[in-house]
């Protein structure tokens, strides 16, 4: 069974050149091209449906670039072994980041047939002999901070820009991501998100992270509790006011000093 390949590049001539090269080297390195994609969003959908073993991936593309695409593959392909990534690009400055997300090779355009053969043979051997470790890839991929959250919804992958996030809230086994427009469900932990994006988000409670830029202020919340019909107990706390959001998020005593310093109460 020959390895299945997906070609991802925003330029049609570049995709065609790779197709031609793959045809030329069939005798040395037989592979099957299962599809093409001109952007990362389409690539995510095709990888999910076509299950290629190898992806020939450009770095510079409109929207999400190839480095971030490799990161998202590690996040969402953890249970089904992500494809081997071979970057094919005209830019040499992304090589370090490419290998941080465990790329097998980094080929410079125009690609020589001999270099492509070498890269594919090593990729084929790795696919056949060594099972890649998604947990390691996902951990190392945190070196390249994401610009989008990828959300699985009704069989589709939606990309939500990190800058659109107002707050994230842990509810049962899911994390709810809130933007000004709507809510999304994530299968990630607040802890891992905070470790990666702590410069953008701040924890206000054990079950909530808020975008620092979205904090409009704080307000005091007073709750009166009737304990036995004759006595009343007053409980005071603070809540975060989030820009563009009517919901108020409670601030824990542990997090109050950090929030107080941020809003300068």
C-alpha cells in the first residue's frame, strides 16, 4: 500500500509542480496523492476526511500559516496519529519553528527531485516503522503560540482568532469559549490554555480565564442570605466586568490581588 499524500499550498503553480515531481519520481518513491488544499482551513478538513500519511505543506499562506496548522494537527489528531509533515517553502527563516513542531524535513523551493525523494523515503519509513508520538508533538508545539483556537463542531473545524476571545469558562468536562458573537465548546483544559496564553489571558477564578484587554472593570457583589428566618447574613465579593458582555464573572480571593492590580482599584 503506497503512502497517501496531501499537498497544501496557496499557489496553484506550486501545487502543480509538486504533482509533476511526484509523478516523475514514482519509480523511486511510489506514493498516492489523495488531494490538494490552497489554505490551512481546507487542509484541516481534508486531513480529517482523507487521512493522508504525509502532508507536503507550505509555510506562508493567507490566514493560518503552515506552522500553526502543524500545531492544530497535533492537538486534534492525537487519537489517530497525525500525518508526517514535510514543509515546502521559499522562506528559510521558519526552519527552526518547523522542527519545533516535529517536521520531518524542510525543503526549499524550487524543490529538487532528489531532495524530495530523500524526504519522502524517510517519511515513508517513519510512517511504516515508527509510530509517531502525538503527546510529544503537542507538547513541543506549544513553543509556537497559536493565533487561533480550533473548534470541532458538527464535523467541521472552525478557527476562532485568539484576539476574539472575551473569556473562557470551565463547565463540567468542557471549556466554553465566549466571544462577542457566540460561544464555542473546547476539549482543552484551562490550565493548558493559561500556560500557553498567560500573557493574553488572566485567571479570575479556578473555572475562568478572561482576556486582559476585555476587562472593563470590577464591581462589588452583595448577597443577603436568610439563615433562619430571623437573621440575615451579608456576603460580599467582587466580579469582573467584561467589555461587550452582560455576564459578570466572580473573582476568587486568591486571584483578587492580581485583578486589583490590573484594574488599579
